C-alpha cells in the first residue's frame, strides 16, 4: 500500500505543478491588466480571474491533484505522503523557466536543490518508520485548537488588507493552512473509514462527542482550504509560480508532518537518529525556500 501511495503522491505532484503554472499565468495576466503594480489581488479582481479559461483549467488540474493526494493519504501515513509533493518544485521551476524564458541563476538552483533533497531525505526516513495509529479524540481536539488559532491569525491578515504584507507572508500562510488541510483530511478519512465513523452514521449509531468532533474537523478543513486558496492567489500576484510551489511543497508538508509526528504519533517507533534526521532535513528544505524567495531571478528583476 505504501508503494501505491507514493506513486499516487508523485502523480499528484505533477498535476499540482501543471495546475499552478496555469493559474499563475491567469493571475499574472489579470495583474498586468488591472493591478497597476500592486502585489495583491482584491476580491473584485479575483472574480475576474476566476472567469479566465486558463484559471479554470488550472483549478480543474489542481482539483485532480487533490483527489490523487487524498487517495494517497487514505493508503499511507501523513508523514510519508505529504513530503513527496516537493517534486512539483523541480517540475514547476523548469516549466516556468521555459515559458518565461528566464534562466535560473546559481542561487535559485541551489535553493531548489536544497528543498528537494531535504524533503527527499525526509521521505526516505519516513518510509522506514511510519505507522498508522488510531486518531483519538484528544489528538483531534489539539489539532482543532491549533487550526482555530491559525485561521484566526490569517483571517486577521485577510481583513486587514493584503497590501500591508509582503509576498513571503502569502506563501507561508498558504503553506501553513494547506498543511492543516492535509492533516484534517487524513484525520477525517481515518476516523470515517478505519475507525468506524461511516459505519456508525449508516447504522444510526451516532456517538455525540466523537462524531461531532469529526464534523467540526470537516468544517475546519473547508474553512482552512478556502482561506488558504485566497493566500495562494495573492502569492501568485507576488512572485513566480516556482516560489509559490516552494512554499506549498515545503511549508505544507513540514506543518503536516510535525503534527503527524507529535500529535498523531505516526513515528512513535522512530529511533533518535531518525528524529534528528527529520529535523535536519526539514531545516535544509526551509532554508531552500528562504533562499529562493531572496534570489529568484524574476524577483531580482523587480528589485
């Protein structure tokens, strides 16, 4: 099952790269036409973007990527599946460089390599130690409290006005929110299919506390996904698609994996060297995103 999950996650990464390139292109066209140099997207402008055929096509491809990712999450632990999406960074970088005729500089290639190698090492270690424990009510409550705080913080940014914040804010926000989306998706799938939730609903044996928590998790998942989508669209107006993908495929899995390790105990049997390896590989990947946000040639051209 783990091998099948890895294959599905790889296919999801390819679809995500293509969908991101399409949506970024549509948002970029709208930005050139209407944003007059501002680095954010208003709701009115977003409605125009959402009618663009390229954006709709990108949404469809990204939706297919999500279906593949959710399928992978149903077959393997979160800490194994989520980091595999980092391959989308390489695909997007090459694709965007060809489309925009922008040559990646040495610093950008180093940054992309660091992010990809860091998360690749993480996947190799996770494959060796990941397990599928049950997700109890206590763990879910902790996750819901964390996502409530996160939604509150980024909702404040949403209502405060995106023009007050820099591009990295949107990328971090999108990555963090989607990290919780992945986590909550895993939780809902696990509790519905592996822990009898769906059978209880069909058999009208509703457990008030346990099943209410699952319903709240679904509501939190939808809220985080919608808010994260807004951050992604603003990230598209702020920088090249490979930078956006860097945030989504590094920050997202690091958030999800941290929850998987600490709260879901998906690495409960991992020895200390593996735990230290997780930390080191994660630090390398995050450093790569930071360097890409500083030295990407398209961003240097705007400076």
